[in-house]
C-alpha cells in the first residue's frame, strides 16, 4: 500500500508523465501486435490472391490447350492436311497434361473444383476416345459436329471454373484493399495518438515543472536581492509543492532571524553610540588636563613622570580616536549623507592638506607624488570627509612602505560622469582572500595590528554616502592600488537639495 501511495498521481511530480508515457508504450505495443496480425492476414490474403491468379492461369492454359487440340483435329478432318496435326502432336497434349496436373495440385483442397477437374478429365478422355482417335485413324466422319458436342461440356465447365475463381479473386482483392485501409487508418490513428500524447506530456511538463521552476527562479532572484518577504505561490502535494513549503519556511525563518539580528545590532549600535558619547567627554577632559601637566603648569615634571604622562597621553589619544571613529561609523550607518557639507572639490588643496598631515603624524618627509588630470569635471562633496578618506589611505600606504618609497595620488576621469581617485604604493601587496573583506567593519588593515579595524570601513561609508564606490587592486609583492570613484553631478545636486530642505 505504501508503494502504491508513493506512486499516486497526487503526491508525485512526474506521475502524470509516467502514466502518459506508460499509455504511449502500451499503445505502441498494441499497435505492434495489431500490425503483426494485419501483416499476417495481409500475407495470407496475398497468398490466396496469388493462388487464385495461378488457378486462373492454369485453367486458361488448360482451356487453350484443349482449343488447340480441337482446332488441329478439325483442320485435319476438313482438309486432310497433316500440317494441322503438328501442334497437336508436339505440344497440345503435353500442355493439357501439365496444366491439368498443376491445376489439380492447386485446387486439391477445394472439393468442388476437384470434382470439376474430374469431370473435365472424364470429358477430355471421352473426347479423345470418341473423336480424336477416330480422326487420327481416319474412321471419323468429315463433319466436326460429334467433336463439338463432346468438347462443349468441358469448355462450359472450364468457363464456370474461371468465373468462380474470378469471383473469389475479386473478393480476395477487396479483402486485401480493406486490410490496406485498416493498416493505413491504424498507422494514422497511432501517429495522432502519439502526437496528442507528446503534446499532453509537454503541457504537463510546462504546467507542473517549467512554470513552478520559473516562479522559483524569480523568487530566488528576489531573495538574492534581499526581498525575503516574497513567497512562492505554489501549493501542491508533489515534490515541488513540498520544496516550495520548505523554502517559504526557510525564508520566513531567515526573515525572523534577520529581524532579530537587526534589532540586536541596532541595540548594540545604540549602546556603542551612547558609550562613545559618554566616554568622549572624560577623554577630552583628560587630554585638556594632561597637556598643561606636561608643559609644567602644575609644577616641574621629572623625566620619569614625563615618560609616564606621555604614555598616558598617547593611550588617551588612541582611545579618543577610537571613540570618534565609532561615533563617525554610527553617524554614517544612520544616514551620514544628510550631514555632508557639499561643495565643489579642490583636489590640489585636499592632496596638499592630506600629505602635510601625514608627514606631521609620521614625523618624516614621505615621497608623495600626485597627478591631477586636466579638464576634470566638477565634483561636489564634503572636502573634510574626502580628505579623511585620502588621509586614511595614505596613512596605510606609508605604514606598509619602506622609507623614501614613492606613493602616488592620481585623479582621472573614470567612465561617464565619474572621477577616480587612486592611492598607489609599492608595499608587499594584499592577498586575494583578504581583499574581499578588507572594507568590512572590525577588519584589520594591512600592516596594522591592535587597531579597531574601522578605518577602511569608515572610508567605504564616506565614499558610498557620496554616491561612489571604493575598491583595491593588489598583487602580492608588487604593491597595491586603493581607488574610489565619485559622481560628477548627482551628488552635487543631492547635496544642494538637502541644504535647501534644511534651510526651509
């Protein structure tokens, strides 16, 4: 029972196809059996038609032989010319005998025809003894009437035999014609049935497989794009229906999980933002206190205490930078583009300020070169934020480069309505597996350990807030090229629109 339940049409996706295919196979088998039967009947009918044709041929030869004998004897009887006897002596009797034997062999299964041949043989023998032998002996009268009287019954019997066989032949030809028609009709009906079955199978495939798979593909694409609220609208007890139920349940579970994760992340971000705000005030106060202390505002400071206070100040600055980075990340994740102060960017000014700050922070003169393509279109953006991005990329490049190794900055036209800013170094490069996750939060940059891993993530947030894209191209051992793009018109228009809305 379980096996039959598994094969039921309602629970199996392709069961109708299997059933239709089985019916087609049975149809082909039945057609084959009918074709065998029809072919056997056809061969038998053809054999009977051939038999009737042979009977007619031998009967006509028999009649022709008797007519030849009668003609020869009558000509000799009337003219006494022995040349009339040549056909009679040479072949007439032999032909009659051979034809009679062949005809008798053909009709020996037909008692009526055997009886007719027996009568023909008796009449022929009587005609031979009563007329033919007398003519040859010269004792017959000169009239042919006795021979005709003896010969006519045999001729009538042969005519009757031919008519009967011709009637049988017509019936068998009609039967053969009907068999051919039946065979043709059977072949045509089989072809039509196969065509209908194939069309039915194609329709079933489209209805039960293609349409659900197309819908599954569309829904999967929507899920891939993040639209997890879309569901598969396919209810059926078959395999695809069960698969749709499982996938819908998985999508619902993922939605719930994402909703819970989003809520937890939001709570965590709120906590980090609150803690960052709470930590920033005492850290700023500590900075304000440490600077006067190091400068001797509260009295002389020994070298030992100066070293301790300097280390304390350095740790305080690092912690303050981390807190400010967390605040910036929170601001951009909430919607940082509305805080941008957009204006036309002056690339030379931005580059000079960024390189100056890097040289000051590293306390050395780095080998920076920059190239600004001529006729650059105007780009709207926040110069402070774009400067932070460039400064962060330059800081990473200096960190992984040897002293006095060249680091280049370039601004060029990129595609249509975009510019590309590149920072190239000749450091050790980045492994392929690291490049894919380099711009995610809390991922340590190259050559840097102990940081928060927010620098490149913040760069990505700033660039994306400007409507651009950031990426890296690197070959291990040959250096890296960090680049980001900015649109030339869209961001400026958006920034101006936001400013106008804020002013209103």
